[in-house]
């Protein structure tokens, strides 16, 4: 593999095996530095990535003009090729997709979903976007460019259409073209959406040419307002390609202000200085685990993190599993039930929806604990509370939502990490335990070198012999 000829520019890197099958696709601000990081001894790699590197025979790259272009191209290529290790290394429910629904409304909306099972006959979707915060930035750019609607108003174009007398704020600040008041025709609006599709498909040059023609046509017809709108779109597309994609920040709000605003928002009796978040991770019920992460004054307190191996369920049932985790956790709220007493949180955050929320509330009632519990659902980022029947939806850019997402995502990461470790161990036990001569020490050596059983299977025989000797290597090849 030639790692030296890779340029110091933004772009996409592609790992392939001997058969030219794509193993993994990634994006980078600096291709050379990113690719070299996979081969540095000091770099930490997940077991799955170790396995991927061992199978890789060549690296290809595609240079891009900007980081944003690399970001869009990465999602397009992942969707097209579905590389094995892109989907093994990350839980699919954590990916974001941009969805455009063309059939349910005459004036389609564009929004995020966290679900790849989308009806492609009636919907257009783009993704998966690996970096959720960068994807959020992208959708802000799209709104500025194409001014599509985001409201829930019903607008149908039959017999002149259903129109409203007043537009919303977004029309006045040029983030919406105002289809609800008839400020734009159905054909014009659909042209905007088609241009948005071109942009998301990475056809930036084609889109710029198309827009320039549109601008000159509008100008020749003396429709100067439309020509000015298209001129601004062209300018913004050129500017967007220069923008750096940065990690989402919590904003400039001070912790004490955020604490106070969360208290009001969630109808809390006291300020949420200690927040506990819970998540479940499993594959069809196997190696199921629960996680508990703790944030104090919005900073992770890792010494208080806890992991739970699920004991009561072996089939996929997130609600029953969250119940088990909370029952085991809140035994530690009472000194009489356990030796170790854990502090009581001011707020509990569950990764899930209404069913998980109701289960958590019942567990707290069982322990006679008066703690506010909320659930944050990934699909639409809705907040469910026990105080209100309707879910709460915060603006995507709000500091409060970003904070809750950050805590929820940390619980998810902690659960996934533990689940992966258990799965690797169980795979190792099932595959290696029956091979005579492979004890605990040898197993550890093999996993340190090859990462997993799959990595061991695909390794060269000489590499295995270097670790366990010729005799055992032969046995491993025969058994595996």
C-alpha cells in the first residue's frame, strides 16, 4: 500500500482489499494526515478498524475543492457502495439522513431523520451523514440557499391552493419563499427543491450553470426580483464551498444561564446540576448492555459512569431492558439495599420515546423518588416529559437541545463501546474455546495482534505463526 503519494488536501479516502472490494470510505480535511493516522503505533483503533486495516491492500483517494464537498461526497459514496466497515463500526440508528417528501405535500419540506428505512418511491433522501453536527450545519446552509419551508402549515395547490393571510417570521428574514401566502407558485417552488437535490448530489458546477441561465432568463424578462434571488443563490453556493465544517458548540451561554433555562423549560423543581442519562445497546437481544453517564454542571463526570450487563432479557426489548437498568441503579439510592450509595440526580434523560419514559417513571415511583425524567427520541429529536402529553420540539440551533443531545449521545457511545467489547469476547469464546492448546494467554495475544476472530481468519498464515508458532497456527487454520 502506497501511503506516501497522498496529498495534503481535503477529500475522500477509500480502503480496498485484494479483490478491489471497498472496505471503508472516509472523509478528511487533510487526506495525508488522516490516512497516516491509521498506521501510527500510538493511534488507538477500534477492533473493527484493526480488522479492516489487515484486509486492506490499497488506498485510493478523491481530492475535493472543500471540506463541505468532501462531506457530501462521503455520504453519496457510502450510500452507493454500502462498505462493510462503515456500517459495522457505527450503530446505524446514529446516522442522519436528509429527507425530501415529494408525494404528501404540494410544497415539500426538507428535514432530518435518523432512519435509513425510507420509502424511496415517494421520498428522496441523502446520507448517511456520519458527522451529525456537520450535517446540521449543512441543512442551515440549504435553508439560506433555497429558502424552502419548514412549517407544518397544510398547503395544497388545488383550485388556487389553501393560503394564509400572514406569513411566518422566516419569510421576513428570507429563510422561506412564503408558499403559504401564495408568494411563490408550485412550479417555482419545485424548481427550488430540484436545485437543492442537485446541490446534495454534489452537482455544484451543473447547478451553477443552470442558475446562471435562469438568472439571465429572468433578467431578459425584466423579472429583476427573481434575478436578484438567483444571483444571491449563486453567490452563496460559491461562498459555502469555502466554509469549514466545525463541531457543533453549545453556544456562548454560561452554565448557570443554561441550568436556569433548562429548569424553566422542563418544569423542574430545582436546577439540574446533576444529570444522569441511560441507553441500551444490543443486536437482536444478544450481548445486551445498558449505560449510565453522569454530567455535573454540564461536564461529564466519568468516575460516576456505570455499565450494566442485561440479565433478564435475551430478546430485543429496549423497554424491559431500561427497566432492569433503572431497578439495579436505584437500589444504590438506598443504603439499606446496598453497600455503595450513589448520589441522586436532579434530572434523568432516557434515550427513547414515550414507552421508555413511562417505564422509567414507574421505577422511580416504586423507589418513592421524586426525580424528573425526560426521554429524547432520535428520529425527530422530540423531548417527552411526564408533565405534558405533547412532545416538546426545540429549534435545532438551541443551546438546550444541543446540550441534551450531547448527553444522550455520550450515553449511546458508552453503551455501544461496552456492547462491542462483550460481543468480541463472546465471539472469541465460541470460536476459540474448543481448540486444544489455545488458553487465555494465547487468546489475548491473538486478539492484541488481530483484533477479532474475523481478523484472525483473514490474516496471513505467517503472521499467525509469528504469534503462536507453526503447530498452533496450522490447528487454527484447520478449525477456523
